[in-house]
C-alpha cells in the first residue's frame, strides 16, 4: 500500500508565484516516487492554477455542505471535481474553531463523498489533558458518519489530528507515534461500530500535528497507520520532499 502524504497549506502562501514555486519543486520530486500518494491542499484560489498536477493529486481544504443554492462564498464539491480536485479535507479543527459543528461536517462529508472526492475527515481532541479524549474523538466520528452509507467507506480517510499537537498550538511539538498507534486502533473500533468490520479494517488512518522531516518516520512506520497530514512543514518544499522520500522507503 502506498503511503498517503497530504500537504495542507492552510491560508498560505500569500502569492500565486510562491505557490507555483513550491508546487513545482514538490512535483518534480513526487514524480520519482512510487511508494507515496502525494496530495497538495492549497487555498481554493490556487487550485485551477496548479491544475497540471502530474503525479500529484489536489485536495480542497473544505467543501460546501450543499451542491447548489445561494451560498455566498461557498464552493461545491462538484465545482472542485470540475477543476481536477480529487481529495477534500473535511472538519479540520481550524474550521471547527470558527464554528463548524458536527451536523455541518456530516453534510459536507456526504457532499464530498457523493461527488466522488476522497474525503479526509479530521478528528482530534483540543487539550492534551482532556481525560475523556478518546470519547471526544469517538463522538466526532460517530456524528460525522451518521447516515452516511457504508459504500462510501472506500473513499473515506480519517486524520487523527490532536489540536494541541498542531504546530500553531504546540510550538512544533508533535504527539507520539505510540499514541497515534493506540488512537488508530480506537478509531478503527469506532468505525467498526458504524460501518462494520470490513470497512473498518480497510479504512486509511493518518496522523497530523507538527509532522516534519525529523519525526515523520516514526508516524509513517506506525502499524495500521497509512500516512501523514502535514501543515507548516509542507510549505517548505525541501522539508516536505524529505518527508516524501521517507514515506517512499516505508
Ligand atoms: P502542522 O503540521 O503545522 O502542525 O499542521 C497540522 C495540520 O493542521 C494539518 O492539517
């Protein structure tokens, strides 16, 4: 199985020129690697400009909860498909932070899957000290998957991103591969409750939160883990390319 390495550029870089420069560097490296699925999630506005993606797949950082209608500022999954996007990130903690709730996330996930986008559902607790954090993650998954048909399982990916480990919160300190391993088992059990055993066993689970070239190996080697979701380090093409190289060898 290829490792999945997703770059979430968030609201960066600030110019098209910079975006194209980073993209070009990653593209030429990714072209040589066989063991990695490289995915870049730039800001929406850059998606059509980076279209000639070659081996790299494009992801949206969000999708609208509806397929049509008068939603000012929104972008539908169908529009994204139309410009060559194949993945979407859904329910990122930075969107939850600005008020996106579980119901909206479920609708977005449904739209994204319905339109054939591979959909990366982000889950994770806010505080490291939260005692009930597995319970929080379980609730996030159950609420997001409720009512979503099992046949969409093959296009669903879950990203475990503990919010406290995201570089903007943690000053670059990641979670541990051991905790990711334990959480991946827990996540799989939760998915089993909703979609059954075969979907749960096949579901790719990836880790996000301060992944860089130094710590990526540990997370990529986790048994049952399928890859990483990289924020800050993905804007530095050299650093991100190193992560791709590491993933290619595992
Ligand atoms: P960092 O890699 O900057 O911690 O961001 C993680 C993230 O939120 C990816 O979606």
